[in-house]
């Protein structure tokens, strides 16, 4: 499967070694949590997930090519 991961601004600030958008290929179906680990992303840093524009879950099993949005913790002051 071809998965495109989109990192939000907060995650990009923490994961400076990764690009804002990256495509990875995995044998499917695969739990999103495992996909994140394979991509070098600690799942604990991801607070919200979207899969093809719909709200998802880190434990969701991905079984098709998809665009995955990853949003980290929001902070401000």
C-alpha cells in the first residue's frame, strides 16, 4: 500500500528530521500505530489522526492507499 503521511506544524517542530509530507509503502493491511513506528514517528506524539480526510484512530487498520494527517499536541500561551 502507498501511504502519504502529512505532519502538522506542531509535529514538524518536534520531528525536525522528517519532511512535512512523506510517502511510505507497507504491506497491507497494517495498524496505523505500526505504520507510524515504521516511519520513525513515536505514536505517543500523535494526538489526532485523519485518514482520507475522515477522523481516524492510531489503532485503525489501514487496508488501502491513503492520505493520513497527523496532528500533534496543541500548545499556546
